[in-house]
C-alpha cells in the first residue's frame, strides 16, 4: 500500500519547510517598514484615544478668552484656537470620535454588506437580483452625499454619524463579497463538501466565507480610513460631532476661518487625519499579503 | 450478489444559450455490492454528470435532473429534496465521492484534520478529539507518513498524489457502501496513478465497499473493474464484464476506443486507428444513433430508425447497435 510510491514520497520530502501560521503571519506582516509605520501610528491613535484625559495638557473645552489664536509656545505646543482652547488637547480628544466611528461604522457596514453579498452570491437568481440591484441603487448616490443626507435627516451626534456611515458604506462590501462568493463557490472543494453531506449554512460559513476574506479584510482596513475621513467631512460640514466636542473635521473647519492668522489650527488636525488614513491603508496592504492563503506555510 | 444501486432512465439536462443539452439521456445501470464498476467514455459524454446526478449535486440552474429513478437501500434518491436532510444523510456517509482534481478538491483555508473531521462529526457523531484520532488513522491507512503531524497541515503543503490520498481517506471516512471516484487519477502522473489505483482497490476490498470508477482511461478499468459501462453522447452504448468488453466488443464505438489504445500483447508494428470525426454537439441531437456519422459499420437502418435500445448480445453483455457485430467482423480470433 504505502510501498512503491517512490514519486509521491520524494515530493513529500521536498515540500517547503513548514512554518507555523502565526509565525509566518508576523514575519510577512511586520516585514515591511511602511506597514510597521502604519501599525505604530494606529497604536499611537488607540493609546491616545484611551488615555486622552492623562495625555492632554488642558481640558479640551476649557476656553481662555485672553489667550486666543496664540501661536505655538511652550505652554501651548500647537497654540490655541479662536476661543483660546488648547489645540493639542483638542486633537488628542478628537482621536476618540474618529477611532470609534472608523471601527464601528465599518463593522456595521461590513457585517451587513457581507451578509447581503454572501446570500446574493450563494443563492443567486431572485435573491441576488433584489439585493444587488438595491446595492446598485445605493451606490449610484455618492457615498459622502448619502452620508450627509442621512446625517442631516437624523441630526448630528456620534450615534447618528455612525448610522449614516454604517449604511453608506454597505454597498462595496456586498459587491465584493458577492463576486468573491461567485468565484469561490465554483471550486471543487465546495462540491466536495456538499458531496460530504454539509448543509448550505455550513458550506457558506465554513467553506465559502473564509476563502472570501482576504480582499474583504483589505477593504475593511482601508474603509476605516475612509470612514474617519467621512466623519471629518461631516464634522467639517457641521453635521457630524456636535460642538463643543472635539473632532478633527470640525477643527479643520473652525481653523479654516483663521487660516491666515493661525494656519496650524487647520493644518495640525488635517495632518492627523492624513496620517491615520494613510496608516490604515498601509496596514490593509500588509494584511492582504500576510493573509493570502496561497502563501501560507511558506516564506 | 445483491444490487446496491440501481439507476433507471436517468436524464439530466442543461439549459444553455445554444439550446437544451441532454448531458445524460436516459441511462440505466446497476452496481452490485462489493463490486468495482467502470464507466468509460470520452470527455463530455455525460459520465461525470450522471454520477453527480445520483447525489443531486448538479448545479441548478443551469442543470436539471429531468427524470429517472435512483434506487439505493429501498429508496429513490431523486425523490428527496436536493439539499434536504435525507439527501445530506446519504452524501458522504452512504455514498461518497472522490473528485478528479486533487489540487482543487480540498479547501485551502482548512487544515486536513478539519476537512477529514467534518463529515465524521456530521455522520458518525464523533467529537473533535475522536474525529481527529480517526483522521490520523485514516491518513496512516492511505499511506501518509508522519500522519500525526501532517494532519494539521494545509492542503498546499501536500503534493497532488498526497492530496488524492487525503481525498481517498475522506471518501472512506464514514464507511460508505459506495464510493464514486470521478476520474480519480486523471490529474496525476502515471506512476502515482498506479499506486493510488492499487490503494483504492485495497481499500475497497478491505472495507467491503463498492466502487464506481469513472474514467476515460481504458487501462485503468481493464485492470480493476469487474464490469464496464461504455457511454457515448449521454447514453450507455455497451455494458458487460470487463473481459467481454475488451475481448468481444459489440458496439462500434467500443471497438473504435479499443483500436486506438496501444496493446503490449499485440502486434507492435500495427498502426493505431483513430475514431474519425468529432464527438457530437449535444445541442439539438437527431433522434438516431449519435455515433452514426463516425461509424465505419453503419447500415441503412441506422439512418432511418431512432437510436436502438440496449439489447443483450450474450449473457450479461448488452450493446445498443443495429449492426450485430461478431468477433469475425472485427478480426478477433476466438480465444
């Protein structure tokens, strides 16, 4: 039985050296400097958001009308705004709504969108037509316009911004998921597991879903950047986080009015937004490489 | 020998833009217990589709099982809803399948253990630890070295031959009564093929299972199958024991197939004779014999009358042909 299979044995011995999944993931993921940079920035963001009260030199909403629009100094590293509030402290506190909205809005959108996409791709026909055509309808409206409309209808505030972005970000997930499912379900191993007696639910969740993940994870990390940017846009337009709470978007918007006298008021939160969005995109790239199942076990 | 599986007038159709394709056009056959049966035919003759139809694994749409009965253990499997619990209880546990492409038949993101355990947990009610133990045993049985550590590997860490061993282990995992192997060795190199066929034969003998070997390779069935069904254009054109089919073929298509395989025991200077023409387009087939345009023995009756049914030419040997070929017509000496 096992004897005489010279060729198969030889191949077996030539198999690439085995590397545990976790070790390989870390090696590939951490291997690129730009990804490491992204991780550091996101780590700092999380740290700042959690420990804001200890990190910020002043309370974020403490005004000082005698000291408005001050330039950077040792007392106020990034100066003060038109009400004399410390810009650095407000940026530190502003990381909170950004991060919360980024993570939660994307989670909501990804969960709903992937469920839609999975059902549409798996069952096809009527279910697919209904889901995907309504996704197309939602997609025909620019995402930011849709978010603005929903936020305007619901009124501003953290919860409503979350809802608005959560809904506006659904279609890309549904689409990507649906196309992934259509490709993955053609595979022989899906027929094989069906031939093994697996239920539709099990085929969808255990066999199709994990094979669809890599591009979706990339989309999710990149969308966190988009969500943070959209929150900033909503706040910039005045329908996001309500004043006086600090949000980077509204800070750019307020600082913009004093652009010539105190440019740092707009530039500092703008740089913060840019860095964070960039960091999430880079980490998304790194995750894509590290999660590729075809590369797993090698390298 | 008792009949294990009986298929009657199975018809599977596919809707395509060009028209209705009758991929399987009313075939009937049976499999006995502890028997190895070969289903032979060229690509697109419906041999794989007929086997998938038995477990209702035809993707629908565009496919549809248009009619027929599949009797197994006193039940007509085609009466069950395609993805209902009764059908699922048969799949993998009573009848299991081994697929053609070992490279794509295993899920790349699940470890071998997870994939082997899946059916065992489902059908045998084993818990994770027991399923893993049995998975290791099965891997040892099919000749995978260091099974204890290999069981946690992912499919890409296995070679093609190794993966097909895993597929065989998976096919055996729930002690099925019938294994359908759909071109199990086509994607492998010749030496690996021989080893794996031997392995499958050993396993079938050991577990008292029946085996359907779907293949276009006559050499494979000649060695291992007890009986053979020859398919052409969605129908069975000849059936009989392996000896009868090889020594005394009665259908011109079977004759043609045998003539284009080199024989080690014959005259090696003899040229191989290809079957002229191409397999028919299955869309809009005329009612008469599908092999007619390629047939060197055709007579007027073939043109006028619809496709003849399978008729007995001797005991346990049937052919669907108006021309009653005899050994002397084919230049076969009585052995």
